[in-house]
C-alpha cells in the first residue's frame, strides 16, 4: 500500500509539475508574444514614422502637382483661346476669300461674255471690211477701165482743145475719154 499511496501522492506532484511546466510554457509563450508585440510595436512605430514622412512627401507632391496642373490648365486655356481666335480669323478670311472668288468668277464670266460679243462684232466688221475692200478694188479696176491714159496719136489732133495748146505738155497730152462721155457724144 505504501506503493499505492505513493502513487496518489505522485499524481498531485506530477500534476503540479505538469501544471508548472504548462505555466512555464505559457509564460514563455506570453513572454515571446510580449517580445513579439514589442518588436511589432517598434516596427509599427518605425512604419508609422515612415508612413507619416511618406504622407507628408505625398502631400507636398500633391500641392506641387496641383499648382503645376493649374499652370498647365491656364496655359491650355490661353492656347485654346488663341486657337479659337485663329480658327475664327481663318473662317472669316475664308468667307472673304469665297466672296472675292465669287466676285472674280462673276467678273470673269462677264469678261468672257464681253469677249465673245467683241469677237462676234470683230468677225462682222472683218467681213464688212473685206466686202468694202473688195468693192474698192473692183471700183479701182472699173475706174482704170473707164479712164485710159495713152500717148497722143496722129488722129487725136482732131479733138484739140485750145486750152491744151497753150499747155507746156501739149505735145504729150493724153486725152481721157470715159464711156459715159463717149456714149453721150454717140
């Protein structure tokens, strides 16, 4: 029995040792967790400081970006206004050029019509001139035929005119007889 008594006494001791061992393990775990928590807190503090500096840096960059974007927007608006002004000017210039082109086309059409009229009148005048020229040439030929000039022949003394005898050319005078005067005398 003494062995049996020992056993029950051992059991609380074993239980106590087991409990002490469990408590030591728990304490070691808690200590490790505390150490880990402290490390994490130190890491979190370092991370929060780094995060704070990063946030400050980002805020500064956002302010710079905002100011540069405002400058870009102002520049873009000014350039946009310039472009709109140039477009309006170009559109106005195009309208003026279009009107000028229409006026030139109208003037060209009028000039073409005038040229055609003048060309038609020129052709008519040319035909009239040619007809008049032909008539003139024909009349000159008829005059040459009607008035023949020749040297005096011996029988021409019958028609001597007293006025011609006093002339210095009396020996070389030519008598011209046209068809009308000869037909009147016949």
